[in-house]
C-alpha cells in the first residue's frame, strides 16, 4: 500500500528538507520512497511543494490530484492551494502562522 505525503510552504521554511527527512525515515525502515519538488521562486519566498510517496512499486514520484493521504502545510495559503491533492478522508496539518508574500509586503497589499 502506497502512502502519499504532500508538503507545502514558501521558500526558506524547510519544506524540501522535511520531505527528504520523511523519505529517509521510510527508507531506513526498509520501505521504498520517491520524492519530487516544485520549487519555483523559492529563494524569494515563493511556493514550494514537495511530493513524497512511500510504499511498494512506486513508479512516479508525483502525487496525483486526489491522491495525498496527508498534506503538511507550513504556510496556510499554500496549504489551501494544495487542497486539490487531498484524497477523501485524508488529513491536513497546517501551521496557523501566515507569511506575507514579498509582493504584498512591498506594495502594502493584503495577505491573500
């Protein structure tokens, strides 16, 4: 049985490191693990999404929409953006602390 964990946040929060630690822990338990990251503008506080798939016979590192057992959100808005990946009955764990995007900080715009 494959378990899919999607981690999301913004650059500098450790999203990629956390995904690698989860994969490493699974491999140390003898399970197969695959992962992939979408980093984008991470160096400037942009979106970071990491996919971790743990189980047997994993062929793709990417979690399909509706396939994540768990979403770990390091930033609330990023967690909301990733909700289409959550499967029915899945679990979401989210930090309540928002991080204002650089563009909103520079222009005085609202956090959205």
